[in-house]
C-alpha cells in the first residue's frame, strides 16, 4: 500500500525534484557559513564564550 501511495503521490505532484536540490543548497550554504565563522573566530572570543556557563 505504501508503494501505491508513494507512486501516485509523486506522479500527481509536478516539480517535486526541485525541493531536494533546494534543501541541499540551503544546508550546504549554512554549513559553509558556520564553518567560516568558526575558523575565523578569535581564540579569546571562543574562550570567553566557553566560560560563560561557568561564570555564574
């Protein structure tokens, strides 16, 4: 029954192949931006942020 629903649902909705590509582009861009920010962050800033929970 799942194959029947999946087969007819995919056929009835046109342009469905766009969404996986869009989600991959969004994920890759966010991951790249986060990596760049993490690599470019100063060591002092990272230490300050890591000690925030312990300062209370």
